[in-house]
C-alpha cells in the first residue's frame, strides 16, 4: 500500500513514520509513505500557498493552484483509490473506516491548514473527508498520522502476531478486556486467578465477559447486541 501525504508543514510528519511498527512496515516493503510539501508546487514568486478569503473574514485559505498541481502530478503516475481531506467537518473516523482503507492500494491524505482549503479543491479532487474527533487541531497533519497509523498496522504482515490486530479494541464492536503481565501480585493487587489457571476455555470465557462488561460500562454506544 502507498500513502501520499500533502502538507505545508512536512516537518510535523517526519517523526511518526520513522519508528517502531510503521518503520518496520516500510522496511518490509508493506507500506510506503511519501510526504509532499505543497509549497514546492507553488508557481507564485514568493511560493505562497494561501490567500485572503473572498467576502472577508479572519484567516487565510489554502489556494487551489499548488494543491491541484501536486495531486495532478501524483495522479499522472498512478491511480488513487481515495483522495482524503483531513478536516474537522468530515465523517468521524472509526475502526470500520480503518479496516476498509487498509484494503485499498493508493491513498492521498490532504492536510488542511489555516482556515482550510478552497472549496473547489474539495469539489474537484476529494473523494472522502475525515475528522478524527470533535475538536479542532491546528492542521490536518496529526490527524493524517493517526489515520495512516491505524491503517498500516492492519496490513497483513505488519504486526508480528497476526492475530493481535483482530483482538484490538473496536474489532467486533467490543473494547479489549483487562490485560496483565508479571508479577502475579503487586501492592496487594492480584492477577485474576483464571488467567493463571492454564484452562484456555475458561480464560477465553473470562476475556469475553470482561470485554462485554467493559464495553457496556464505558462505550454502550458501540454494543450491537
Ligand atoms: N484538522 C483540524 N482538526 C481536525 C480534526 N479534528 N480531524 C481531522 N483533521 C483536522
């Protein structure tokens, strides 16, 4: 899978993709992440990427020209399954969307900045708009990193233990049950007996019960039974 991220602050995206699971995914050739500086595509003599809002109002608007030039260049090289605009007024990002996006080949993530992009970019190029939560970030970069991370970790072969993405919270509309490691007792707090029992059927039952209990308590909205 290939993810192209378009931004006016590429430095913000240097870190997230050069560590741990995401770096491993790149090293294994399972995911490619390319960061593009929108400013490099500006034909303006000062390399401007934004302009004043028509009709007045506070805040600059990201101009059409450099964004269109960048997207068109990428589109001339390969076909994109989705061109996604990161914006607080997009669809709320959930595990189901991550699962869906992990099955496509090429994605562009466009990061908004300032007040956002000229509406015509959305009309002409964007196939999907995603928000990572009901709050406003200073730009779409951190949101794009969140989306890319959640997709890449689902690609077959990225996680060491193939089953571990399947037992994540939110897969099956359940949160994960509590987990423990050694020691078996810490400051009087004991690991539940059943987890030490070696009885896999009982352990599985316990985990299912706890996942259900936790979901009912914390996120009853995602329970579908
Ligand atoms: N850009 C600014 N805020 C955002 C959010 N909550 N989700 C996605 N992109 C954003």
